[in-house]
C-alpha cells in the first residue's frame, strides 16, 4: 500500500513565499527570519533584518541624534541616556550613528540591522548632505553677522567724540578762553574703544550658561562644546572664564548624573570624569562627594 503522507522538506534555502526573488531559510520545521539574495555567494545564513523603520531611524538620528532619540527608538535605552547626557558625545557620537544608519549598519536591541528599502538609502544620503551643507552655511553666516555687528559698534564709538567736538569749538569761538576749552576737548582723545570680539564673547557666554543649566561640565569640556558650536577658541575660553564657575561643584553634579545612569567604582568614576575634561583633583572631589 502506497504512503501518501507528504514528507517534510529538509533544512535549507528555498524561494521566499513572502518576497519574490529572495530566498528564506527553512530549518526543517518552519520558516526562519533569515533571508538571502539567491544571486549572492552561498554560505552561512545571513542575519535577519530588523523590523524597525529605516526612515524613522535615519530622521531621528539626523535631527534628534544629539538627544539620543534614535537609540531610544531602537530599544537601546542605556546608551540613549548616555548619549543624551553627553549631548551626542559632543556631536561625534551623533555623527557616527548617522553614518551607521546611512550605510545600513545600525542595529536594534536584538542586534538586527536596520536596512533601507529601494531608493531610501540614496534619498537619505542626499537629504543628509543638504542638511549638513545648510548647517555649515548657516554657521558661517552667523559668524559674519556677529563680526559685522562688532565692527559697527567699534565704528560708532570711534566717531562719537568727533561729533561732540563741534559745540566745544563753537563755544570757544564765541567767548570762552582757550584755557577753559582745553578740559572740554580732553574726552575726545581719551574715550576707550570697546574690546574687539565682545559681542561674540557675550553670545558664547550665554550659550555656555545654557549648557551649564542643562548638565555638569568641566572647563575644557565646555570650551570644546562652544568650539563645536563654531565659536573661536579665544571667544570660547574667554566666555567660560567670565562665568566664574565652581568646577568642583560641576564635578559633583557630573558624578551624580553618572551614578544615576549605571554603577561605577571609585576609580572608574574618577577616570570617567578626567575623560570629560576635569582635572585629577576635581575628579577625585566629584567621586568622593558621590560617596565613593
């Protein structure tokens, strides 16, 4: 008697019933999430694709990467919080995550890669390039405007004494003795000119205070953050020093933020604070204030 019971296919690669033109791995009992291109070289099963949206991951990384929102979306809460605290690793971490996303190498919490579909990668690269170029152009325009404003302030202050010399000369011509006119003419040559770059330094100081209101910073870390915002090194240093910040208090605040995030030993916390730009003494003070 013939046995008509259908036999189960052996484990292997078969045409994907859900995606024409691709192959899906059958493990002998059911379909898996592993796919491959049948035209590619045969080998070990490829890693499955993440269900997370490439477009959502890319847009969050491009516009909100400095806040770690892209990592929260991918389920990486721990590194998302750390990215938020460090403002995207002072921009470097945000840039790396954006490049990983654009090249299709960003992974979710399970380690599955977030892959683009169709022309999504090409569109994402073009839009990202345009945003970066516009950001650079905007920064250059802002710098030019601040420079022009500073020049205008200096010019106005220089010209004002000459305008005020007219009534003095008229009074001297009418009746005043020459010896009495001399004290009135003195301010025209002694008026101080405002220091160059004062407007830019004022803006840098405002920006630095905004960062200090958000989280703890070392002096070097705050200066580097301002330089990342396109302030000059001189303006950034002058702005930070003008705030009269208690850097030991900032080290205490930064140490407390880290301990809220995860566990640290005394040495590892000190090393982290030194990495953030605090001096060894400030880092030691911050760790001790946290109870380590």
